[in-house]
């Protein structure tokens, strides 16, 4: 791995760490972070596949009250680097490298919670310093402490990423090749199950009487072999627009409180 590639990967990791707090440009999302690391490392297709797989897991991760979700930024960046090292070693195929990276993502995300706890602990005196600057009317100091606090979150991911980049690719590929077939196969199955669990968590939060028909319709349409993912996406967007249009029509016609747009419209015609 060249020095330029390492610098670019660390830069992406820094952005991902900051976005884990800012949530503005979504660099910490697996689909974005893995794709960018795949782009700068020359493994763009593998990065997109890994990011798409991990995104299904991260869909169910959310901070609720005092409960902090697993660290998607560290999971995305670290698993991408491990995949790149395995591919650069040349002694493993892309499927095995991606499956291994997916299986390692969840333990890495849990480990990232420890780094998050350290950064948030260090942020306590920074908050007090910003309070003192606010009392003194020193707005420049407030801005400076804000930048320092956000940069600290970026360094939280950039340092582990830099350390992983200097691990020889041969060590990673040799470790993968030493895995017995039952272990590598189990990790592949486990990675697929993790993605299913993440999607199930999202369904559990979003499931309502109104959305279940669309969920069932998606399975029916997915069984049609001629439909591509793009076609399914277009159908999904069209159904969403139709539903929103019917909902607005129901509300404008005085049936907005029923929660059933189609039922409200039919009631108006009866």
C-alpha cells in the first residue's frame, strides 16, 4: 500500500469520525465510507459491495436516549482496510475477503464504543472551557474549542485506520488462509445473518398496518427475475409517491385523522 493511498484512507477515516457526530454529509455511513476507501485503494467494486452489506446492518443502529449505538464509522473504515489488505495480498479471492470483513465489522463496532467513551469523557472539560469563553464573550475561543472537539472525533477513527494500514498485507492474507473451511464458511453465514438482523430491526421499528402491504408486495416483485434492482427501486419510489399523494388527498378531503388514506377517500364517495 503506497503512502498516498494510506494518506487518503486516513483522510476518509478522519471525515468518517467527524461525521459520526455531525451527521451532515454521512461520511460515517458504511455505504459511503467503504466506497470511498475502495475508491482510493483501487478496489472500488469490492468497497461498494462491502458498504452495501454493512449498510443493511447499520440501518438498525440508532442512539436512543443514553444508549449509544455501535460505532458505524470504525466498523466501516477498519473492515474496509482489512478487506483491502487481504485483496492486496493476492492469495485470497474477493468473496472471502468481503465475507471476512463483514464478520469482523460488528466486533469492531463494539470496540469503537470504547473509543467513543474516551472522546466523550475528554469532551467534558472542553464544554467547561467553552462555557468560560461564553461568559467572557470570547466567541473565537468558542469556535476553536468546537473545532478541537470535532477534530478529536475524527482522530478517534484516523489513528486506528493509520495503524491498520501499516500492517503487512501478507499477515492478513496468511491469517485468512489459515482459517479452516468450517470457520470461513461460518463467518460467511454469520455475515449474512447479521445483515438480516439489521434489516429486521428497521422493520420492527417501522412496521405499521399501512406499511405491511408494501413490504409483502416487495417480496412478490423481487421474485420476478426480469426486474433489476433499479427497476425495483423505481417501483418503490413510485409507490411511495402514490401513497403520499393519496394521503394528501385524504387530508384535504377531511379524512386526515383516520390514518388510512384509501379508506378516507372511499368514505367520501359513499
